[in-house]
C-alpha cells in the first residue's frame, strides 16, 4: 500500500471559495453579524472536483491512499477574528469529511484548526475533538504563524500551545506543522514562507524541551523539512554548541515528508534522515503544477524520485511508503480496519 | 590561492562590543545626544583578537585570504534610528579597515550598511562610497530585513532599494544578502533567521525583474543558499508555473557560498548549482564552533568537504576556491595588485 500523507483539497467547488471570499468581505462591515455558511454543494460537485483532479493523478502514480486536509494556503488564519476562523475551519473540515465519506478507500482526513493570531490554542480543542472523534480524522495541521507572515505568536515550544498538545496526546494524533498563505510581501507563499516555516519549527524544537514534556507528541515537518536536511551539519553543530540533546533525540518525535521536487534533493533527504523518520508525500494538487522538461514528468511526482533511488532497500522503501505512516498516525489502522469490516 | 569570501569579525576586542552595549543603553534616554565613539583600541589589541582566532584557523585550513566584514548578528539594524545605525556602522567598518590594514595579505574588507527599518536605502550610499573609495572595500552586506525578524521592509526587488543598487553598480561591488540577529522569539538567529533570509531573497529574485533593470548587479546568497539548492526542483517548477525566466537566467546575477556544514549537503550544492555560481566560504569564526564527532574536524571546516568530493574536477574546484571570487568581486584583483606593487 502506498500512502501519501500530504494532500490538500485545492480543487474544492467554486462556491466554496466564493463563500470564503464573501465571508472575508463581510468583515469590512463589523456592524453586521458574521456571514454563516450559505452555499449548497452537491455530492456530484464534490465527485467532479476530485475525479477530475486529485484522484486520477493519484491513481496514475500508484498512490492508494492520501491523508487529506484543507488547502493550506487557504487557512489564512489572520483574517478577522477567532469566530471568522472557526466558521471557516468548520466549513473546510466538513468538506474534507465529505470527500473522505465519498471515497473511503482513497482519503482519510486531517483537519485544519481554528487558529487566530494571539488567540489561545485552547480554542482549537473543540474542533480537533469533533474532527477526530466524530469525523474519524487522524491528525491536524498546525500553523506555527497564524499572523500569516509576521510571526507574532510564541514559538511552538511555548506553554501557550500546551493545551492543544495535551489534547493531541490524549487523542493520539500528530500535527503537520504547516504555515498558510503569506500576507507579508517579503515572503512568497510556497516559495519562501512554506520552507521558512518548516526550518523555523525544527529549530524551535532544538531549542526547548517540548518532547520531554510530551514524550508521545508527534510533529511532521513537511516539504522535506525545509532547509533542515541540507543543513543537517549546521543543526547537529548548533545543538552541540547549545548543549542540547543530539538530533537523534528529536527524531523520536519529529518526522519529515518527501515533498522535495527533484531527485538529488530526495536522495539527500533519504541519505540524511533516518529511514524511520521519512514519510512519503507529494502535496498534490499542490504548490508546483508543471512538468519538468528535464524529466518529462511532473515536478511533484515524488514517488518517481524515490523509485529511482537504487540504493534504497525494499524494507526502507516500505517504511517510507506506508510503515511510518501507520506509526505516526496511530488512528490510521483502526480507520482502515473499520472500512475493511464495512466492505466484508 | 584559496579565498574565503565569507568571514565576520566576531572576535573584536571587548571594549568595542561594550561601547555598542552602552550606545544601545543610551537610547533609553532620548533627551541625551547619541553616544559617540569613546573607546580606545590599540593595534596590538586588534592583532591579538585576530592572531588568537581567525588567522590561525585560516592558516591551518590553507585559506590564504578572507573577505572580511563586521559581525552579521551584530549589525542589529532595528536598534534606535538611522543615526544609531550610522554611528555603529561607521565604527564597525573602521574596525574592519584596521584589520585589513594590519593584515593586507589576509583580509580584504566588505562593509556593513547603515540600514534602519523604514529608512530609505539611499541613506546607505555615503557609507558604501566611503568604504569602497576611501577604505578599499570590495563589497557590502545587505540586510533584507532591517527589522531583524519581522520583515517590515519591502522585498529586495522593490524600487525602494534601487538607489543603493545604482551606487553598487557604479562602484562595481556585489552585495551579500545577509540578515542580522533575530529579535523575533519565533526565529533562532543562525538556525532559522539566517537560512530563512537566504531562501526568502532567492524567491524574491525569481518573482521580479530586478536584474533586467540592473544587468550587472551581483548578489551572493550565503549559507549555501538557505533551502534553495535542496529545493531546486521546487524553484524551477515555481518559476515555470509563474511564467518567469528559468533559474539559469537568475544565475547571471546570483551566486551562492559554500557555508554548508556537512559533506552530503556540500555535494548537493556542487551538483545542483553550476560551477560558475559557487564561491568558497566558511563563515569563520562563526555560527557553529564545535568539532563534529563523526569526522573529528570542525563543522565549519568547509574546505575539507570540498576537497573530499572526488568527482569535482580541478578546473571546477579552482573556480570555487578563487576564480569566481575574482569575477564576483571585480575590485578584488586591483586591490591585490596594489598590495603586490607595495611589496615590490
């Protein structure tokens, strides 16, 4: 089984993003109540959005299952206030749930959280609980910068975040640390803010004792870990200079995905990061859409790079393609078992 | 000749940093005039600071010449105002000039700029001109984020920066795009802000036509280009999706240094970035000070990694070690010729 742990619903029906636009526009008139969900989206419209985009790509590449979450750039937690974020987040997660219900063999859900800059992450607990307990989701996306480009909230290791971590541990779900859009003109979204977010989070984890306080908490750093594997020597050296534990300690809790869009980068990732800490992912339909003229294949066809690495043993490959996903998302197996039972 | 293009004077005599601390403290009392330079540092003190630190390391590693600039983390442009920054910058550059005068065979200067958040880069022209024309410096360090962690100034491609670029072109000096300290608790300095700055700058260059407007402007992205070579496929794909020119166009103006602190990272850099665009550097005495227990050598002994790469031809190695430095810093040759003439 091949599991892609990082897919976003970037092709949701038009009226969905339209509503979001109107919700944001309505913020300009604070005397009015917030805009509640007023769109209708049929199952057929959802089917069309999936069957014309995500699913055929996934099938053509041999990906059996995608761990699926709302569009990351769309989370845009900086708009409005906590209520704005909650309404939008519930809507996004409900859409993911509908996709997972329509395609239970192909998608398992990961939720967006109703974060808002300066608002306690306690505020996310209710929605996380709803998504995991009621909708069968198996993880969440955690935005380390709800200001979307100005980094005004405390580091992820601050006690500010602890109430959310307590709930994650209780529910046994990991977080993918994933920023959203950038509203800072200095940072391009997918070309700078995303990778910076990954790099920043890893360094925050080096600096503090988060995983001493939460030994079973699991964090996935997407996009191949930002700059981290390329600068592994720098991080090993910094940890040493700062008298922090070696990176191997951190790897009990921190994982990387394989969203690296060329073979030499993928090789570096798999050479540097131990085999137990890399999870297959491609972030489709995602950040980079084109075909690489050098290979004739899509940049984001990450499975191809992995398949081409001849020094990667079958056992290691299997961990990357599925074994580590079952370990990092403990609720995944139960979810699939339940599905199998339904089918029997 | 082996040229390290990225060294900072991190070991300046104590009274120098003491004065800086007092200068910043004095900002707390706006009724008082800014604190002017009031320290005395003898040539012997400078010699000691260099001969106990930078120079023996350099010699042991076979580095002939270091392109030397003030401590990057110390630039700290966010403190005070433009006057604060100017006083501190002049003091820093004067210190570099003294080192270069005492050790003309080993150091050539690159200047700090008197940047200040929200203050036009026009303000930097006078000091750049003084350093290049009067002190014989051959380049400058350009901080893309004078706010030191909040990124409140426009992208480097904005016309805001153009007056400075006009002067750089006129003087024929490149800039190393180098952030300073981070006062944002989310960003560790050398472990996040530095690499994020590199990644961010490269993406800014992809997005705009800066080098159409300044075809001879040269920018060096340090720390191996942040996340860029590791994510080369992502950048190629983003440029393509955005209908921007291919990265090869950008490489007419953009260069990377070799401050990558492990061999697999260095191999990736030299495999991905064309040989004409990589300049040898180690950033001593710098970000990472320790000895790597896996190799028995210092993490920042970057020459060792390059020397160990057996597929790198002698011609390519020579470009990295010196050829590209003469190309990117056009004033370097004249500076060395002048020195040779003095010696004859």
